[in-house]
C-alpha cells in the first residue's frame, strides 16, 4: 500500500513537472518571439525604384477578372505586371491579351500546352522572373486581392534596407466554422514566420505576398536544389536566400492581400498536407524551432487533463491555466488586430486547441502517406 502511494505521488509530480515545463516553454515563445510582432513598427520612406509584379495563373479567369484590375490600379510611380498563363484551358489567355492592349505595363507570358514541365508553379514562376525587367520583384497569386491601392507602395518601401520582404496573405472573412479554422490557422502560421524572422530565424514566406531581388534568384540558381518537388518556392527557397541577406517583414494593413476561402474541407486538408510535405527538407534548427512549440502545447493540454483526472491540487491547476490564457491574450491582442483576425480574439484559446489537434493529425497522415500530386 505504501509503495502504491509513493508511485502515485511520483506520477502526480511527474505530470505536474511536465505540464509546468511545457508552460514555461510556451511563455518563452510568447515573450521572446511573438511579442516582437506586437511591438513592430515600420516608418520607412517610400521606395523610388521600379517594381515587377509577378503572378502565375492556371485556369484562373474569374480571379484574373476580379483582381488584375486592382493590381493595375496600384498607386506606384513605375511598375510592370507579368502574368504567366500556365497552360490554361479556359479563356484566360484571351482575357489577358485583351486587357494587355489597354495597359502597356502588363506583360503576358504564355506556356503552351505541349510544354512538358513538373507540377507546381516553379517553372511558370521562373519564366516570369526571367521576363521581369526590374531587379525588385513582388509576388502574389491570381486569387489574391490587394487590400488597398497602396499594396505595392507599402511592400516595396522595405527594399530601402532589405533584399527580402515577407508580407501577410490572409483569407476573406465569411460565415461558417471552417472559415474560422482556416483564418485562425493562417494567423498562427503568419505569427510564427513573421516573429521568427524578426529574431533572424527566417524560414518561410507566403507566395501570396512576397518580395525579393531578382539577383538573389539567379545567384541561388533559382529552385534548382528542390526542383523535384512541386512546393517549396516560398519556404525552402526563402530559407536558402535569407542566409547572409537582410530580411524585413511588412504588416501594415494596406500591405495585405486577401484570398477567397475554400468551402471544401477536403480541399483545405489536401492543401495543408501538401504544404507540410516540404518540412522534412527544412534545416534542423527550423525543425526544432517549429516542433518544440506545438509539442509543448500538446504536453500542456494533456498534462492539464491528466491533472484534473487524478484530482491534483485544483489551485495549482487553475494557476497554470490562468498564466497560459492570460499570456495568450496579452500576446495576441495587437497581432490579431494587425492580421485581421480580431473577430476570433476572445475565443481564440478554443481555436488554438482545435488547430493544434488538426495540425497534429495532418503531420501524422503525412508520416504514413504524403500527397503525391500538386492538386486533387
């Protein structure tokens, strides 16, 4: 009986120690990494060099009709737009050719159907970059809407002191639970890659809103090191070129882009799993950086559940939960406002748990079977 008591005592203290340690790690991430995003300010002057905007499109005529006029209406003194029509089978090329007649700064690169190239947009993006007249590139996607006519102006100002600029690409706010999950996940990803970059740990950007110098692309031999996989143009590539080059972030609300949210759960799951497929190729420091935080979150969550189950001292459990939630609210207040997810702020701890469990499921699925195709 005495041995049972000792084992029970040791087990309780072990779980408490694991839970407390996990909380310490989480709070460290909050106040060492994520707080920098809250305090970030950008007072740079306007940039005075021409910009090349590049987007790739495959059967995106509706998005092109909606978003291309917004790109052409940007308030910037000198810019060109290069649209790479990647073997579209709709009327995208006809539309692009018709609108190009009205805008001299719109250039069309067409990839014929007989051209055999790998899945993904790396080939198309490479052609767009080679076509660009300017050394300063601003990348987005056909389904992305610039949130203001100062998008180019706000993003490009960072070229005054940087070679690479990481922007924010969000998703449109709509009704429905899936919309909230996707938008919270987008915030969570952005909070990490933007905050880590501010600590000189740049591991990715998003192709929806990204800028870098053309010379960096060719100095790095483009996507040569990972040309065999469809994705990686905005994470593996950014990891490569960020070494030894200055990186800035841009989070002004006028610098954002917004995309339509998928209404299909299966489509979103496939997209997320596809993006995760590049993670095994990350550098070890980024693998550790990106795994320690969610593992600590999971350990804390399950630790709290176990402590309740074994009737551990309730006051200590409440203190642990209170510290976690209070810290989370403090850290996420400005960030969620800045990144257009403030509507989720007051119940974001619930979305955090749901997102953590969902992402964990994606990782497990990819361990057994990775997506082999770029699209479903």
